């Protein structure tokens, strides 16, 4: 099984472990898709990342590529993270007291750096005030009911559903959490796993309802990789040859016409023949 590319993991370098599941007859088409993706890419369970760092990393990844957000994360950790001599260092406290202009300069490679620096400082202040620091916040994410954690995360300015779900998955290690990014949103609707006009939350609800909880985490990361390799927004592999796409037989190709080469967003209906 190939190693999972770290750029697919909004939670960063996760404490993931190999997982296995039985790929006997799936109960839903969505589960069959994840089974095939698991065979092609990887099967891992997630959890164990630092919850606050995972939150910061996912904020940095908003509206940008991993190629841009990773250097921003590395620079932030180098400037504000702990060194080997400070075992009691609290990243949340360090960022809560950070000067915004300095933080914005540090994370500039991620884009929208003024907005993101404000979000990060605000989140750090909130976590210090409400939980006491990064360690206590991590315990909350790991130990409290997932619905309560998600609700609390969504109440933090700058934290949307995908960010909250990534923290639940990569830091909390929660089953049944399927974060929806742009790749997942596009592929699920294009394949017919969710309604063509479904927003990100509706796609999440359909996937989490149709896929066993223990398969959601690696389904999320594998679907991202599949989107990058085979089912891109403008040039899905099926335009060249049905056999070029390993999931062709599972797909409704909503908004895609291999005959004409037309590709539109699934919400706009059938592509022109």
C-alpha cells in the first residue's frame, strides 16, 4: 500500500495507523467507492495530532494550496512553537499574544495573511480563555462528544465545517467524520453520491450516512488524491477514455460529457452533448 502524501492531510503529520476492512459487497454505492479508493491508495485511521496545531494548520490551508500553506505552517512553528528547552511552552498562549503584523508576515505564503492572522490570534485567545491552553483544548477535542466539539469549533470565528471536521478527524480520531473540501464536494456530486445542487454540508451528511464510520477518514483523504489524479475540475480522466478512470463504473458523470468533452459544475445540470 503506498505511503499517504502528507499534502492531503489538513491535520499535518498524523499519528495514523494502518487499518483494514472487509471489502465484501458494499451496502451503498458510496461505500463501494470508498472500498475501491482504499484498495488504490491507503487505509489508515487517524487521531493523535495536536488539536490546536491542527486547527491552525487548517485555517492556513483555507482558500489556498498545500504547496503554499505548508511553508506558512513551518514558518509559524519555527517562530512561535516550542524549542527543545521549553517543555511547558503553549502554542495557543504564544499566538494569543502575537503581534498581528508579525504573524501576518510569517504566514504570508499562505495568502489572505491579514485575515488568517486575525483568525488565528482570535482562536488562540478564545482557547486560552475558555479552556486554559492548547493541552486542555486537546483533551476537550478528544474526550467530549463529537457533536459538542463540532459545535464549539464552529463558534470560533474563522472556523467553518471543513476546518471543524478536520480537527475532529485528525486530532480527535473520530469515526464517522468525512470532511468536505472542494475535491470531495465536486466528486461526490459528479458521481451522484449526493444531489447535484448539494452544498458542502449536504454532501457531508450524505457521505456520513452512506459510509461506515471507520471508513470515513481514509475515504476523505483518498478522495482528495483521486480528485487530483483522475477527477479534476476541468479535465476528468473519463474525457480521454472510460478505462482511464478507475471509478468509471460507479459514476453518473453529472455535468461531464465524454462524447463532447464538455464539463460543467454538477449543479448546472447535464453537460452539452
